[in-house]
C-alpha cells in the first residue's frame, strides 16, 4: 500500500497537483497511524519519499501556505525527522563509523533519513549563510558515499535525480551563477563533486525520460558555464528548451529551463557589449531573454510559485541593466524598478539568502545609472 501511495504522490508532484499531493500525504499518514503498532515505525520509514515530495512542493511554492516561508517548511521537516527518524540520527554524526550490519538492520530508516536530510540541507542553504550551507552539503555527501558503498547496488544513488540536481544548482546559485567567480581551489572542489553527480544522473537516463533529460541538459549547461565554456553552455540550454516542448516535462523542469536560458541570453548580450560586438546581436539576445522571462512569469504566476515569480522579476531588472548599456533610457530603468515593487519584498519572495546582495546591487546600479556594474 505504501508503495502504491508513493507512486501516486510522485505522479501528483510531477503533475503539479498540490491539492491531490497533500491529500495523499494525509491519507498515507492516516494509513500508518491505523496500522498495527509493531509495523508503524517501518511504515513511517518507507513514507520518506512521500514526505520528500511534500517538502519539494513546499520549496517550489516558497511556502506551505499563505504567510509561511522556507523557515516554516524547515520546522515541519525537522518535526518529521524528530518524530520518526530519531533512531537513525546517530549514524549521521560519524559517517565513517557506518557498518554493513547497520545498513542491513536499518536500511529503510537510514535511506529515508538521508532523503529527508537532503531537503533539510537545501532549506538550510537557502536560509543560512553560504559557509553553513557548504558545510552541510559536504557532510551530506560524505554520508551518502558511506551509505552507497554498503547498500545493495540496486538501491544506490539515494542522492540521484532531483536531490542531486539541487546540489548541482547550489554552488552555481541560479540564476546568477555565482560559482563562476570563485577561487581555483573552490572551483576544483565544485568541479569534482558536480562531475560525480552528473555521472550519476546520466546513468538514470535509460530508465527515465522527459524531465530527467531536460535536467541533464541543464546540469551540463551550468557545468560548462562554470568551466568557462559559454558556447557549450548555451548549446545545452537550447537543447533543454527544445526537449521541454517535445517531451513529457513537468512545470518544474520547464521553469528551471526558462531561468537558465534567460540568464545565459543576458550573459551573451553582456559579452557582446563588452567585446564591442554587433549591437543588433546583443539586442537579439536581450529579446530572447525577455521572451523566456515572459513565459517564466506566466507559469510561475499560474502555479503560485513564489521563488520563481521573484526570479522572473530579478531577471527583468538584469535585462533592463543590460539593455540600458546600449540605449541610455531613464524611463526603462524606472519602469523596470516599478515592475518589481519593493526590493525588500523581492528578496523575501525569492527566499534565498545568497540573492540578497546581488538584488540590492542591481537595484542600486539601475537607480544610479551605473552602466559599468556587472552581475555575471
């Protein structure tokens, strides 16, 4: 029964049906509560993927319901971990001490705890200083390596799929690709981790299609931009865009594709301006970015996904900044700033602490007509 409920929950998640998803989560919890007492702990452990889908939805929405935030989602997740996965906590304190007998006796508890912990790490990365997020992700990877080396190969890759893709996004911090500006040692560390996760997700493509294939293209786009290969990054992003219309792709994958393509179009326009390229070529890239953002805004509004609505507004500011370098236009700058409303409100809407400084700097550049400011 839990396996069936898990399948339905994941289908509701990919179909972007939050009403159905939350109803199934409640049904699953009620089913376990009415199960024999001696079976409840095991059933709760097997509910991990159901809860993960619920928290993934909340992260996309930016809030469980009106007026709440990522901090509230983190509190809900910690409650689930405390109530149902406390026994597995001790294994996370020292990943190297994990033994095969621990995995054999507590496999579902450890794997469920690991999946939920990955969501907790993501929420902490979004709400806490960057150094804390990096430390949490590193510990998560250490434990996953220890667990994967002991568990049956058929169940390896706990951090695959959406979980791995979120880690790949973290160092680059969509849509601004902040990782591209980091020092050599940090770049090499990110390079090694992301390469491993990309290989893991590529191995999944034989079993999955649609969103997985779009996700793999976006992974490659981020990775190539990070490695200094802008043309290759644009190629992979363009392929992701084509696949998103041809394949059975969820709105979530489509939103990610639009964010990456919009930002890469801005980056290419900025490159053309800085290198003295043809003005018409730069304007074409800007127009492409505007088209991507228009679609992004429509989908995000329709789904009420607050962070993506905020990212669309941020990209609108970035597009205005780039366009203003070609044609100095005070009305354009004022219109762009008015369209996003309060800058503090925009920061709250995106709900990613790392975006606070770039948003403020971009708004300042538009307010002061600072054409030399760069955000790539």
